[in-house]
C-alpha cells in the first residue's frame, strides 16, 4: 500500500479506504494501538503534562500559473509581503523537534511531545521538495528510539472546522489525512495514531454533526480526542469542575434520532494563547497538582495543552529553551520526579494497565446540548431531526445567544457569520460531489483510486479549509472562489464523460471506470 500511494501524482488522499480502516482497527505488533511500552511508573506519579504542537499551512491557487501550492512556498517566493520574511523560520519549526528530542534523550531526560500536522502541510512540503523537513518528520514518526517520546495526532486533512463542514465530508477529511500519513510514514506509524486534534479545537454541538464526527472517529480507529474546556458541559448542563479538567472524560454524542456514540476526551484548558505552551505553562501548572480521585482510586492529574508550533515570536523563539529547561528540571529531580511529561495515548494506556476503566470517566456532552434536550423532552414522542430543528429554532428565538455552530478555542470570531459566499458554494460542491460519486463508489469502491474522483475530492477538501474564513473577505475568499470553480469543473467534466460513455455503450454498467 505505501509504495503505491507514495508515488501517486495527486496527494495520497483516497484509494485505500478498506485497507486503512482494517489497519487502524487491528492491534499493532507492540500491543493495543501498536504503542511502545512506557518507561513511566503510574503509581509514582502525582501529575503530568501533555503538550501538543499544531502545524498547518493551507494550499492556495497562487503558483506562477495559478497552480495549487503551499502557502509556505508562496511566503518564500514573496518575502516582501507582510510577515513572509518569517517563512524559513516557520520551515525550521516544522523539523526542529527532530533535533530537540534526541538532544534531551542524550542528556538523560525523558521528553514527550505530541504533534499535529495538517495533511495539506505535509503535501505542500513534498511539493516544495523540502526533503530536509520530510526526513526529520520521518525520524520523529518512525525511529523506534523516539517512539516512546513522540506521539502523532490525527486531524482533518485540510484543516476544516468540523461544525461547518458538511456531515458527509467529516469522514472523508479523516480518511484523507490517514492516507497522507501512511504514505509518508508507513502503516505501523499510522497504527500508533490514536488521538485526534480537531482544527481550531472547534467541537460541533449540533447533535447530528457531533454524532457523525464521533462515529467517524470510532470507525477510523481513534481512541480519544482533545477538546477545549468551554466547548463541553456535564450532562446536567453545568460547566466542568476545575479538577474534572485534569482527568479523562467520556464525550457522549447523541443524534437527533437518538443514536449514541462516545469517545474519551482529554481536556485542553484555557484559551488559544501560544504563551501557554511557548513558556511551558502546563509544566508549571502540573507541578502544583496532586493525584485526582476517580471512583475507588486516584490517578495522576493531567494538564493538556496545544498551541501553534510555529506561529508568533513566542513559539519561534521562546519555546525551545523553555521546553529544554522544563525537561532538564524534571531530570534533575532524579528517579521519583512526581511530575512528568506524558503523552495522551501513553497516559490512557497506563490507566488501562492499572485497571482503570473508561466507564468510570465523567460523562460530558457538547456545550448547549442540555438546554436542547430539556426543550425536546416536553414535546414527547420519538426523537426526530424535524423536532430537533424546531427546538433549536425555538431556543434561538427565545435567546439569540443560543448557538448550534459549535465552540472553538476562542469565541471572538465566527467561522460562519459573514461567509455565505464561501459556505454556500462549499455546501453546493459537497452535494454535487456526493450526488455524482457516491452511487459509483457504492457500486465499485475502486472508483476512489481514479484520478477524476481524487481530483474532485481534493478540491472539495481544500474548499473546506478554515483559512478561507479566518482572514476576512478579500484575497482568501477569492482563493476559495477559484477552488470552488475548479472543483465544479472537475465534477462536471467527469459527469459529462460518464454520460457520453453511457450513451455510446448503453449496456455498460454504472460502475465502469473512466
């Protein structure tokens, strides 16, 4: 599988769905999830901190002749614009953990880091021929000596924000990233990816979107996801208690028709300030925490944080020395440090080994859902999508602040308001894509290997990139308009060709490939 998809002309985003889904559901060669054994002793720990770095560069139609290129490439080629002079510094941030982690290990430290790279960043690095960065990332993903120290997190391929991504595309985004990761780093590396990092920490709270996301994550082999503390609530509608943010929770997703799915959630505290990770706030907070009660036992408190890994002066300049100093301080305390760096999947695996069941974790749901369920209960009768939408409309009429557009790691901007010129074409392209291709894929799954399918899928995924709704109207919404135009043209070209072939050979079945 790896050799085939790594040589593909288009980014490796489809074609091996069955193989990947079987792969990620199987136990790896090292046990559940293929995780390497931990060298930490859970019983000795009071607390831990889990830090993740998020890396992303969008794909834009801005090459010399309008080609799709990485925004990083554009920055390098247009150094005089804005902050583009930082382009090479960004590039160095993408690979520097391959220098920092081995350095700390050689010093006798026991470092940990979690990494979240968007799929189109990984594709763009290959497009640019940045083999120095790719090789560094391969070391971080594949070197057995580093595997206990580095955990990769899955995400959406093109950094889409889940609440406003069409429901049928959520699983496509997840699978596209898994294809990309397997192509670069191999199948065993993909088996070890059990945690999921939602772009912008944006968690859906509409029942059907959240249910579709959690179900897709379960289907794709994920065991846990990182969520922002104010994007969730307890089942009674109360906010999470402070001590509750330091232990795993069980996120319960219930659809409008009453179906349920659940996934472990590790809680990211506070907002999006990169200083939290850049200055190692999680380490300092963890130092003041002790073990937390859970059922009949206690478990180490866990402070979980994520920040952009390259964006801003703090991450570019202050993070490396702060990261080094934190791990050196832990090592200086000897064999029983009390507070340690620990990765998310490692923490959960240690709890498993100690007999701590996920059934004991507090149950939570997306913020605002308690009010929705309360409004639905007096209506009685079976749960339906129509009743749910009616209840949402009623709540919004009574309280304009009530929203079913999800919650992000910051609430000072909207990914929906003012972006009808992106969202409506996005919804239309998604509907057209599924109208044309879903019957063909159902008839013959090999359709996903064909260039017409992958070309259309690429533009659909790219149009859902959050960046086209982050920087306001102008250049970025123009990029979205052009990607939409190309996506529509790709689907129309395929549909026209298929129709012509059907007319010339009416006996040919619908699953025939172009």
